[in-house]
């Protein structure tokens, strides 16, 4: 069970490490988080300690075991079973591993090609990837790989676009992304480049884009959803869909999409059956719903339509929202979609507090769910885990915007 990300807010205390450290390796199987090696402790020197936390249980680190040798500037990667620790200071080519569910000392796995330190590591469910770093001859651009379930030496995968150290890596189980780092020689220069590889296909990295600023010694993770911890990406979480909007002539009907993994410009998906703007969208992996909105100047619809994210095509009629309105909020989990608040103009403004819901898998008209604490439009909604929909901000009774956050149980 992974810890669900709740609504935005300040970080909260979790606990303390057994040993203060930096430049260490960290990895997780989704349940246990492991920290290994690094620099620190009472003597502020390289460490061989391994400790762990249980992600769903607040508390301090617990002793896991020891690495084969004390090293800093190491990196780590994991799948659902095995965590691997790579390289480190000073130009160490060692690869070692632990079984995450079973605390104990690390075991020799094999050797890296070139003994890097300050490198980046990530991977898929089957393959661990290491890229860049500092080696005895200077910075390296080599990308190398091992198979989690098969101990042995690393093999050449390809090259980064530039030799660099202090690079940060993450993946979505299909693509590995390398970000930032330090190029050149000596202290070198920081870079803002982002590059990627397809983990299943050895080859050189390709340009992905740029960070907002030059960066080195960063940290990264991925929000990739996986199916029951088996390491397979859930379908349709990688496609972002945009619909409608307003133009000088009223609502518009294009539906377009982009691949979150691939980046690039949005491309055509299909067309809404009802051109609209100021509408609400919500859905799950199987269906994306577009509800109500403004079709022309002070002309509104209560129509709900849907598309299937995995299949390009036009919007299909789903049913009717509880009322025709615009500027309302939406939230959804895998079963239900909720639409709340909103407003419309007909000789004067009317505002709504109604919350209506639909069962996403079953076409039909929306049913009453309850009410917001006030008549509110331009309210934002989101599903925050734990079975709740959260509603934030908006303009109660058409007045000044508010900072209020409220929640309602979805089911």
C-alpha cells in the first residue's frame, strides 16, 4: 500500500534517520523506503549503514543492515522485490543488492563498466539504469544497465547527450529521464537539459526539454501509477485531454490531447457534440466526462457527454447535469464524478450550491448529492484520496473570492 497524496499543504514531520547523511542512495518498493551509504555520522565520513522506514507508518528509521563497504556519492534503483546500490566514492565499480522485504546486509551483484560516482539511477520493473557520473578520467556520458533479477556485470546501454555528473534520474517504468547535472571539468558548469531513453530499447539519450533553471544534485521521483505493485503502468493515465473553451462566437467544440510521457504539442482527439466553454471535466481511466457550460453569450447547457481516453473520437451523449450552469467545479474517483456550484445569467446572476453526481460507468442523468456551504461559482474541485472530494476557493454569491476549503465524501 502506497501512502496516498492528500490535498496540497505544508509537509509534516515523519521521523528521523538513524544516521544523518547526504549523497546516499534511496529507493522503495512502494511499501518500504530504504536509505543506504552516503556521507555523515559522527565522523562526517563515508557510511556503510542501510536503514529503512515503512512509508505508511510515521516513525524513525530502523537498521536494515550494512553495505559491502562504506561509500558516498552512490545511487540506487528498485523494483517491487530488489533494491540495487551502484558505484560511489572513490570511483568504485561495485554493484550490490538487498531484498527489500527482508532486512540484512547487501550482497554482491556484479560490477559497473567504469566506476562512476555522483551518477543517476532509475529503472523499470525489470531493468535498472545508471547514467553519467564522475570517473577517474573525468565526467562520463555512459549509460549502463543491469537486470534486477539476474546478478551480473552492467552492460553498455548507450550515451547521454553530454558527459556530466551530479545528474538526477527518474522514470515512469517505460521512459527514464535524466535531468540537470554538472558538465565540463573540475567544478564545471551546471546544465538545465532534460534527456530521456526508452528503457526497453538500448540506445543513446534524446533531448526531452529543459529545466526552468540550471541544476545539479537534485532529487526526483515519479507519480507513475502501477497495477497492484506489479510494475505495469495503468492504462490511460498518460493521456491529457483538453476540450472546448470560449471564442468570440461562443463555446468551441474541439477535443485535443497530448501524451504526458512524450511531451510535444497537443493534437486532435475529436469534437464535442455540444460546443461549450466554462464547463467542468472529470473522469477515470475508462471515461472522461464534460458537463454543462456556456454554449453562447448567456446561453447554457446541462448536457453531459463523454469520450474514452484510449480511443480517439467525438463526444457521446451521457445524460444531463442537475442544472444548466457554467463555472462549476468537478471531482472524481474511479467510480463517481461530482459537479458542484456554478452560476448563470438570465436577467441577473444566479449562483448554485448544488452538488450532483453520476456513476461514470453508467450513462444517465445526474442525481443530487448534497450542497456546498455557500452559493459559489468558479470553485475548484479535486479528489484527494481517502474517499473525499475537496472544493476550494470560488466567489460565494458572486462576491469576493474566498480561501475556504471544504470536503464531501464521494461515495
